[in-house]
């Protein structure tokens, strides 16, 4: 499946496609507002600011599958912009696992991590770097957005 044609609903309710919000290099992250990893928002926003003008974009997809996300899109938007200064695009809440998993995640979870493991999203803040040639690099939740392996992969692709 072509990732670019997958439909997304943004936090403000507008419908679009992944291709319309994706950059040349895109870091897709399932985010949550009440998770121990939530401070990763700061590094995600720093990446957006540092590389955004070069064709990079972070896309946040809030998910409550681990029961750590706020209830409404308005609350999520307010929390992320006020607390973390988030400017990168974010969708409405999605499911990242199970039968009703979002179409984007149906494709992303096929990607293997550095250990060679694919499959369900293990926790909030799992990261998928989508490269211009369609390659997907997967980074598990505890890998910080500003880690050497993510930053070097972004820089090599830009």
C-alpha cells in the first residue's frame, strides 16, 4: 500500500492524507499526554524546529490504547501546545494495535526494529522514520527522539 494515500483526521477535525502532512523525511510517533515518556515531546519539537526547513516533519498520532491519553482532541491540542510548545502536525486519536488499528499503523508495524522484530506497537512513543524511498526505520519507545541513531538516520536522508 502507498502510505501517502492513507487518510488522516487531524486534531482540528480536518481530513487529509499522510502524503499531505508528510515531509521528505517523516517521523511518525504514537503519542500520549499522561505517559512517563511524555517528556519526549520536547525532543520531538526540537527535531521539528531543527530540520523542518529541510523537508523533515514529525507527525504525532495520539493513542489511548495504553490508557494514557486525554479524552478530547481539544484537550490534547491545548496540552501539547501549552506544555510542550508542539507545532508539528497531530492527528485525532487512533488505534495503533488490534483489529481496528489505523491504516497507517497496519503498514508501519510491518517494519522491523534494530533487533529484527516487527509486530504490534509496544508502548507510547514508538517511532517510525519514513524515508523518501519508502523505507521505514523503527525505533522502540525508550529510544529518545534526539538519540544518535535517529538523528543520524534523519541527517543521512535529508
